[in-house]
């Protein structure tokens, strides 16, 4: 980690994720804030692989700094930080992300907000109830791209437990199949079909009724 080439470091991320040795913590936190952005990107992904919740604070700070960066590698680093927060799976990330989701509506921020929704979807897959609530709330966002993304993440969150999805969530997805925005409506139909395909009996019934 200290002497290896920046590009070569990414090859050891799977091993770090397996070992999860506490001795990695301090070096990774230090590396996350380095001026060498490629090493900082590596540190973020390594933190996500380790899945330790003590990394959430440093990653939040890194996110705020990453938003200000410009130039080569800046976007990749921002994505790495957002994905790492999702990989850690701490539902407390919602309190950090939700104000950002609600406060950035300019077109230039939509891509970043979609990455954040993916991160919340990853947390929701791991049982994050607050992340599920946030995704459900985002289905009411004024931006159709974000509503569509939230619908997609809601369905993916229940792929491994399709029949545990709440009636209120399923009904919200179903209601949006008739949304005036075609992107949102198509995403809702796809979410319903996806849930039906993985064995959600209620979704299957609702989806079959779509064709009638």
C-alpha cells in the first residue's frame, strides 16, 4: 500500500476485503485525503471492501471535498466515495445523503444524485430501512430521472427477498406505472416486472393486470 504503484493497488482490494485487518484502517484513512487522487480512489474502494462503519465519517468528509475537485480523476474519486458508503451498508448514511438529494436539483448534479440513489439502494439491499424510506420519498422528486432511478433501486433492494416488500411500497410502484412522464412510468413497469420475475406474488398479480 505504501510503496506500490497506484494502478497496481486496485488488484489487492479483494484481499483487503477478505482479510479486514484493523491494521489497514489508519493507512487507508490517511491515504483517502492524499493529493494523489488515484491513491485516494483506491482507499475509498478498499474501505468499502472492508465494510467497517468507522470509515463512514472519513468518507463523508471525502465526499464533501470530492465535490469541489476538478480535472482528471475527480469524477472517478467521487464515484468511489459514494459507492464505498453504500458498500459499508450503514443506514446512518441516509441522514447525510438525503439533504444532498433534496438540495441539488440543477441539471449538472443529476448524475451525482443518481449515483447516490444507487448507493442508498445498496444499503437498502442489506436491510437498511431508512434507505428504503428515502428511496420511496425520492419517487416523489420533481426530477423524473431521479424518480425513475429511485423506482429501479426499490425493486433491486428486494431481489433476494421479493415477498418482504411492503404493500405501501408495492402500491407506490404500481401507481407510478401510469405517471404522466414516460420515463417514470416505464421504470415503474420495469420495477414491477422485475419483482414479479424474482417471485413476488403480489407484484406478479399487479403486473399481469397491466395488460388488461
